[in-house]
């Protein structure tokens, strides 16, 4: 497994138009890809990337957020937060996991270090999307994210 060099924290990110800014004050729990149909639609691509972090590590620096409560493919409700001006999806709050936020790593000012270590909802991947079978992968919603967290920890230490 390739080692991933983490940046010096804090790191910052924001939306396309620059109205919303945020800061992450510590390392994430993992970075992985989600291939569910909702993420395909929301991203306009084969998948979206997810970066769960402890809730207290995300600091909203400014800008108006739009909020949308979305029923997920898992049956859970996910609170989506994005820029009220340009619509960039920045992070979500999984209401079933109130201790975390899930940041969209592509919104980081420098996302080069946010290398995915696994995939979820691979059963709904597009037929031509390539999945690295050596990574931690789940056909649907993982019953527990710990294997993803463990893979991230191994890749970043």
C-alpha cells in the first residue's frame, strides 16, 4: 500500500464562487469513494468522494449555507450543506452519526493528499467504473466504517 503524506493542519477549503469558506483542524478519519446513485447524480460523475471527520474538527469560517435533508439509499437521512450562492456541495451531516461531518475533499484548497483508500456502494457502480479490488470495498452501505478508518490509518502512519 502506498503511504499517504498528510498536510500540516489546519487546512482550508471552500465553494466554487468563494462565498463559503471552512477550515479543518485535524486529520480526517478516512477518504473513500461512494458509488451510490445519489452520489452519481449529485456529482455528475461515476462517484463522489467522502472524507469523514470528527464534528469538532470542521470550522465554518463564513458564507451562507443551503441545507437539504436527503433520504439516502441506506434509508438514513443525510443533511447536505452547500453554498447558498453557487450550489457547491461542501459537506454533509449523517443524522445517524451526529459526532461527524463528511466533507467533500474536492472542495479543499489543496486536495492532492486526499487519496481514497476504498469504495462503498460498489454494487451500483457504473459498469465501466474501475474499482481497485485491493482496497476496502463494500457492495452497499458498510455496517461499520471501522475497516475504512483502519485502512486510512495504515496508509497515513
